[in-house]
C-alpha cells in the first residue's frame, strides 16, 4: 500500500499529521507539491511571499530527502488541473491513499472535494487531517449549536478545547522505502526558480533550524515583554512568525507545545506575555473559523451582508496617495512606505492604515485588502480579510463604525519619539519632536518636501459618521 502526501500551505516536515500518519502506516510514501502560477496570480500573491514559499519548498525537499521521503514539485496552471493530475500520479504509482491537511478557504475546499470524489472512483482513499489551526473550526459551536460570531466567547471555548487536547510532540518515524515520481510526470524543478526574488534571506530565513531558533529566541526572551511592547513598532516586540504560519512552515500546535514546555498550563490563564500571545494565535484561528462557517466571506462579501450595498468613494488619486505613503499623516505614510519597501507591516500600523483608508478616505476596504495581499510577505486570506473587515466595521466582532482612529494621536502614543517614523520619512528629520506627528503645525512646514494632510481629520470623521449613519437609517 503506497501513500501520497500532498503538501499545500503546510510546508514543514514536523508537526505534520498527514506525513506522520503516512509514514507510520504505509511501506512506501511519497510527497507532492503543486506550483499553480495562474492561481497565485488570481489571488494576487506578493512576489516576496512567493519567494519565501519557494525558498521554503526547496528547503523542505531537502529536509524530507534527508529523512527518506521524496517531495516532487510539479507545475500546473491552477486548482482546476489538480484532480486529474493527482489521478494520473495515483494510477501510475499504484497509490492507495492520499493524505493532506484541510484548507478552509472556499476555492480550496471545492478543489479538495473534487479530488476526493475523483480518487474515490478509483478506489483511492483520501485522508484529511486538521493541523492548520490550533483547534479545528468544525469543533466549536455555541450553546444554540450555532457558530460564534464574537471573539471572546469563542476564545473561552477555544481555551477549553486546547486544555483538553494539549499538543504533544510528534517524533519523526524514519521511513525506509520511498517512491519517486517518473520524469514524465515531473516538471523541472528549475521552473520554480523564476519565483525567487532575491529577498532578504537573512531577514526571512527558510531553513527549519533557523525557524526553530526564531521561535526559541522569541519564547525565551521577547514573549515576557510582549504584552507591554507589542503595540510599539519601533520595539520589535512581536514574534515575526506570521510569514511562516501563512505558508505552514510552522504549525500552530508546535508553537503551543513550545509554550507548554516553557510556561506549563499557566499559559492558558492570566495576563502574562505567553497568554496574551496565545490569544493572538487564537485570533488567527478565529478568522479561519469564521471563514469556514460563513463562506460568503470568500466571495468578496461583507460578514455583515447589508454592508455589501455601502456606498464607498472611488477616488483613485486618494488611493494612490495612500499606497505610496503620501497622505500627509506621518504614521500612515511611514507604515505604507515600510510595507512597500519590506513586504512587512507591524500589527498596530496595519490597524491605523486600514482605519485611515476606510474611515478617513472612505475608500472600499477591498482595495486595501487587495493591496495588502499584493505586498505582504505574510499575506493570508483569512487574517487579511478579517483585519480589513474589522477595520471597516463590516466584519465579525468589528469595531463600531464611529470608532475611528486618530492617526496623529495613534502615532504620538505608539511612536512617541518618532523612531519608527524617521526610518521611513527622512524628510522630517529637521522637524522638532513635538511636531513630528503633525508637521504641518511646525512654523517651517512649508520648507519640507512633505505633503500637507490629504484630508482634514475632524471633517473626515464627521463625513464618515454621517455616511454610515445615513446608511444604517436606510438598511
Ligand atoms: P505576533 O504578535 O507575534 O502574533 C503571533 C501570531 O498570531 C501572528 O504571527 C499571527 O499568525 C497571529 N495574529 C496576531 N495578530 C493577529 C490578528 N490581529 N489577526 C489574525 N492573526 C493574528 N496577519 C497575517 O498573518 N496575514 C495577513 O495578511 C494579515 N493582514 C492583516 C490586515 C489587517 C488590516 C490587520 C489589521 C491585520 C492583519 N493581520 C494579518 C494580522 C496581524 O497584523 C499579523 O498577523 C501580525 O502583525 C503578524 O506579526 P507577528 O507574527 O509578529 O505577530
């Protein structure tokens, strides 16, 4: 009995239930990953994310080979081509079982249903595992038997699930007999080289050993300060693990296990850094959970469906200014320039720039969602969609529409000395500290090569409240 393990957004060789199960139960095991250029293009994935993905894939191929499993990297156009390709592989190689980790996005679920049905016609069993989240999304319902729509009660039940099913390590079981696909079925591995963008290998390493070190460093040191420092972009107080979670180079339960070793079950309670961090990981699960139970989220729809009819503005010039970091609001501009230059943005800044786009410029949150996806190294449909819908007040557990961040006071609070800001806005280096977040108030502002505010804060806030208020009166 031969097994095929299909890798997707779970690019790791440990904490990987399909692989562990296949190796434990089959004499021959092989693995496959499909490069899907048209699908990636359709999703608008950022080149920097694809670069990380491909570098990780090559590392994984090596790591699996060292342990006796051959990872075959194949190219097809998009998801539609995968069922037939898998059928061909399974027939040719007499595969009896396909193993994979569930993905909860709608296109992915439809793809997997087609694969399962097609292979079942051939008598091939598809085994689906659930390593993507810390707690499976289909395991949690409220007292009425309905999915949660609000985070806090979801989180309380999520913690109870985790407490009952704490992660234990999955030791690697060596496999002796492996199978390699014939050349005829393989596209050259060289085809993946074109996705490599010469990204910062040091900043975003792809080898497992480097990731283990990154996790270790964070949990040994920074996590204890996480609750205090996580909101300050200049302090680098968060883990920087989201790019790895998004491609599955790291498993959420692997992180919970590492925390358990260090902090014991205390991490499940209290206000310490480990617990606060665990709560953030629960947000990642929550957005996947909501997407799983409310698939209209995957169709460019708002969670609160009436907002699909909301009349956003469509001024492309305002949007371009936001994208390029030319709004005249320093914290917004520094954040956007950082994103454009590095593919990364701190969580607090994501909230500030998203609020600014939706509530100051009244532009469609979908524009921002798409732009983020095209730039972020950690672009992840569920978290990005969830973050944008939250910011636009159209999502689950969303901020009420009248809660509008003041970008100036946010900047003053979270980057008081302008340390982050000046990294990206060198043109403001002559501005006295007290005016850094509103340089237009400095008497010599006209000498600066920096735009005045693109909209006036109070006026923008009042138009937004009025627009939302009128909309709600009518719906
Ligand atoms: P840490 O603070 O170390 O948190 C640990 C992990 O918890 C993160 O790696 C992430 O997986 C998860 N997490 C933390 N905060 C959130 C959150 N608010 N929502 C969901 N998961 C969270 N995150 C993405 O991974 N991909 C995205 O495309 C994405 N887009 C976003 C868009 C907007 C508008 C907003 C407001 C947030 C978005 N986030 C996204 C969530 C969050 O900003 C990032 O996960 C976080 O900044 C990653 O940094 P970190 O790994 O250092 O996080």
